[in-house]
C-alpha cells in the first residue's frame, strides 16, 4: 500500500506522517510511506491546503489532520 503525505514540511505535515506511521505499526500493516514536498506535485492531486493524505493514489483528506481511527479505516 502506497501512502503519500502532501506538505511542504510544516509541523502539521510532520505530525500526520508520524501518526500514519504509528497507526500502521500498531496494526502490523505494511505501507510504503512517502513525503511529497514539491508544491507543483501537491497541486497535481488537487490539494490546495496541507497536509494532505493520499492512499493508493486517492486523496483521502486535505487541510486537516485525521484521527487515528480514520487513518486505520483508510489503510486496512
């Protein structure tokens, strides 16, 4: 499963990356976690507010940090 964190490196983006990694590890889910920091690449997903979360090519959320429960639902 490929997961991308869209963001330029702000604290919220880093927190989302940590939260996704934590949820995956706690639930023994293998993920390929990548950071996308280039603004043009971020905009190519239609995301105008960061952080953004993309799971297997589909934008799940942008502009806010999802709960651990929401993340788990998207990566199971």
